[in-house]
C-alpha cells in the first residue's frame, strides 16, 4: 500500500502509521496511506506535497549544484530548476541545493529544502538546511581519531549530532559564504565529510535548519 506525505490545513487528530493517536496543528507534515489521503483531501483537511510546491515554489534564482559523483534526480526538470556540475562546493544561485558524493534524494525533496531556506519579508528565514543522520549518532561516533581531535579542538565537544552533508540547502548570505569557504578548506585537507561540515557550521554564526532523520524530504534508500 502506498504512502504519501501531506500537510495539515487545519488542526486534527488521527492514528498515525504506527497506530499511535496523535494531534496535528496546521502546517504539520505527516505520512498517510492511499485511502486516508483521499479521505483527508475530500474533507479539505490536508494538502499534498505536489499542491504545496505548485502553490509556493517560485524557482527564482535557484538551482542544483552537483559535486563529485552526485547525480540529479531524473525528474528535476519538472520544477524548472537549473542543474550544473562543479569540482568544488559553491553557490551559483541565491538558493542552492548542494549534492555531493553519495547523494540520494528526490526532486520533490530538493525543492522542499529550497523552500525551507527561501527568504520571506514577514519572517527571518533559515540560511541553511541539512538533515541529521539519526537522532542518536554523535560526532564521537564517526570519523578518524584525527578528525575527532580537530573537531573537539574547534567546537569544544564531540557530543553534537551528525548531519548528512551529501545534500545541503544554502541561501547566499555573508554567513553562508564563510561557511562554504571553511567547508571547502576542510575537505581540501582530506577531512571526513561529516566532520568537515560540522566544523564549518559550528565555527560560524549561521541560521541552520536542522531537519530530522525522517522528514518530508527523507532520503531515498535502496
């Protein structure tokens, strides 16, 4: 049976996929099966991912940067978003989705991430967005001893969550320009990609949206 992510338009309560009874507020995302989605849509209680993107995504000065062996999803052109390849991490557009080695995601996920860091006049927007590997994995659990020592020296702790740096969303600001500069420098030194990203982010004051390990833009797994 198919599963789909939908966004609540009104407050509602329901049994989730695991059978737990939960309350949802307008704007909350949750996963539903086919029949429930049709029922909620008929009651006008939710909108689908496609409806949200169609209504809100404007694709103004946004694009996808492919670094290393990264490849864009086959249907990326549906959203009229430019895709280019590069040898290093950079920001060719005001809003850039950076896909690097090992990136596995969908066109929908990429666009939703762009919407997370898009700027609006009525609220302070995120400058970057990245997804956690998991809620339990910490910097002390990954990388070489040398990487751990350098991270500990620079940010003062290894008890920090680890992000998946294969797909990162960035809005061009002075802070994110500094982050990308440090990120490239760390990678050029041969740093573990997860530690390189942590050190670049924690050493700058940047508004980073931390996405949970299972969000609306969850990684596509084989």
